[in-house]
């Protein structure tokens, strides 16, 4: 596990979070739903925003807004500077060696992964080429490759299997990776919370001559990440899961790799020159950012990353890991074998995502009852249907932790589950 | 938790726990149709036999939440053995009940454009599902089997013509 030096058990050395104080930073946590204070356990779907993010975006709209990379007036220059600053902040957040040239802004993680499939994939993959994914990928790291496969006449798409504990089975990795041109792997499963040994997989992949595209949507917001240690060639994540706004995604790749890739979407901002019969693309990252980008969102992402960094990603990780451990123990204590929780036990390779099945009650019904307790969880297949089939379930109810989650949240979750059990038992 | 009790009425829970007309018929001769809710992964498989203008037999398989499964069960009990014309009418009445909420949302509840009154008496036990309209996301669960039934009847009609 070389993702990040995982904070040793429950983060020894890291000062614990003052959750009570931190909760005051999130305006939405003061909401009451169905007569109950909201218990937000859906960060894996979308995180809540601290007030500093909302304020930064409002301030930007009130004082600065202009289109970027165009105007010469003061606010246009300022808007451009804020947008480009977000690129550097996002790059530094994940340890990018050359943040100004290695960060591409997209719409979300999904678009980032589609960009890789479209621009890198179309130029580098041919009919019959092999790629290797994992059985626990989100659809966003499966379907773009399938679309490409159909277009170019068929890819050999292989999968690293998972075991009963929700970990990747790497025994046959050398054979699986043989002849593969690309490995697509999640840095943390959005269903199981599994944090696979990405650096180990990347090393084997690189030895075999393959590039590695990592889906960082779940890991980047919840643990310290350093792209060099991670070993991936591409890393994608979303602003809105990182306590920033919706509508902004990030793609990191080494500058040399981006240099060699063709454009993604065509339009304004991504060209050097256009004639009636041809165009010359701009250098990266502009090459991949056609049209007016999400500027206010980039400002929001800067504020979100500053908020998280001020707290410290190692402390956030330690808090969420300790709470995962607490939740798994309490769910077991109160619900016993009636409650099946997917994924590995709490530890360095487990994030704060708790997908569960309870007494055969359908996930939708669980979530509906939990809503009456103010508890927000996500029911469904979590855009990972191949994984659902492997787990032998149609859907799970997924509770996912944030830096502001606490033991009380877990207790309310358990109370709601018990009520669902009574209702449907 | 009044809303919750309204959603999960006893009759709904009963049909969820002990679904009626469960299973599959040999196809052919039965006509088979599948319905999916891509949002939650719920699925329903209907096998139906239409004879002399009557929905002579209907079996339901598949899996899903309490609302989708009880709605399918209640539907099967309500439509089996009835003339196709009446079944179509019931589908329309049921879907009308399920769209009340959407209509009131669109019209901002000012009462100016109230949708046509639905005769809940005609729905019998099915009226138990009206609590679903307060939970818009679940309407798709409740209508899953009804849409599949409508599709199946259309397909049978095309085959026959």
C-alpha cells in the first residue's frame, strides 16, 4: 500500500479533529429534514461545502467575474489569474511535479476519464489491443473503454478479479497484464471502500509497458495523495466530492504525456490558429479545455482545497478511518449477522465507505426509512453493476463518511436500520 | 412517521412478503416482457397469455424494492382474467393516480389546473399505493410493472394483427 504512507492505525501522531467545531463550517448541516437534524452520510456521492467555498464563489461573482484568457480589463485579468491559480492549487494538492502544465479542468471525473479514452485511447489503441480494468471499477472507468472498443473494432478488455473480502486478487497480475497497453484502476472503490495497492499494480503495469489511469474520485478527497508515489500516469477526481462545487473535474497527467495527445472537444480556447481548411491545437492544458471553463467552480475548488489542507489530509484520513472502525464494530454489535457489510475490515486499505445489506430489506426501502430519521445514504448499484453482480446483490445502501461525521451519525444510522428491520421483518 | 406509514401500508407489505401470481409461464406460448429501472436495478419479468381478448394468465418474476414488487403483485391480482380493454383502462387509471403529484408540482399547487379527478374506488386495493406519490423518486418503482404490462399488451396486439 504505497498510495500514501497510510497514517498508522487510526493515525497516531495526527491530532484528532474537533468535529463539533468543524460541523459549524457547513451551512447545510443545520437543515432539518422530516423533523430531524440532517445526518449526512453521502459524501461518496457528493460532499457538502464549507461556508468558505460558498463565500469564495459568491465573492468571485460579486467582485471579479469575467471570461478568462480573453479580456484585458482588470477583472478579466483577475479572473484568469484565479482560474490559473486553481490549476496550481489542484496540482499541488496531489503532488503534481509541474502543476501549471499537468492539470486539465473538465466537468467531472467521468469526463476526465472519457478524455483519456478519447484523446489518448483513440491515438494509441488498435483493434485487438488489450486493456486491463478491475471488477470494482465505476462505470466511468469501464464504459468509455467499451465505447472506444466498439469504435475501433474490438479491444480485449480484461479484469483484475476481487476476492470475497473486496480486495483485488493480484496473484495472476503478471499474466493478466501481459501485452496490455493500459491499466484502468480505481484508487478507492466507491462501493467497497477498498484502497487497492495502486503503486504495486502500476509498477507491474509499467514493466509490461502499459500506462495506468487511476480513478481518484473517492481517494483524493479523503486521504493524502501524491501522484509520484501513486505511480499512475493519469489521475482523475471531482471538485464536488472534494467539498468544492459541482461541474468541475480534474485530470492530472505528466506534461509530456499530455503533449502527445490530440484534442478532446473542439472550439474556442483550444486552438493556436484556425483557417478555413485546418486548425492547429493549443498546447496543453488549453488543448483540452474548449469553450468557457467553469471559472467560479475553479475558485470554489481552490477554497475547498485550502479548507481541507488547513485541516490536514492526514488528520482527515485518520478521523475517517477511526470512525469506519467504530461504525463496523457498532453495526456488528447492534445488528450482528443480519447486517452484511461489503469490503475489507477497517485498516490502511479501507476508506470510509460502508455499503450494506440488512435483513433482505431492499436498499431503496432502507434508504426511505433512513430518510425519516434525517439520514442521507445512497441506495442502488452505485454505477458499478459488474461489481454488484459479483457481490450477488442488486443494490446496497451506502453510508459514506466526511470529516464532520461522528459517532452520533452512526448511532442514528443504526436506529434507522433497526426501524427498517421492524417494518419489513 | 406518518408519511412512512402511508407509503408502507399494511396491504403493500403483505403483497411484498407474499407476492401473488409469482413465477414464469412457458414462453411460448406465453408472451414474455421485461421491465428495468436503471436507477435502482429493479427488474420485473411478466409472462402473459391473452386468449379471446382476455388476459387469461399472468405471472411475475424479478426482484426489487417493496414498492416495485408489491405494485406488481397487486397489479397481477387486479388484472388477471379480465378483458384486455378493461386492463388497459386500469393501467391508465393507475398511471393517472401516479402522475397526480407530478401534475401538482408543475402547476405549483395553485389549483388552477387540477388534473382530472381519479376515481380511486375503481382501483380497489391498488389505491393503497397512492401514498407513493408523496415520494416522487419511488413513482418509477410503482409503475415499473404497469409499463411492462402495457408494453406486453401492445406487443401481443401487434403479433395478433
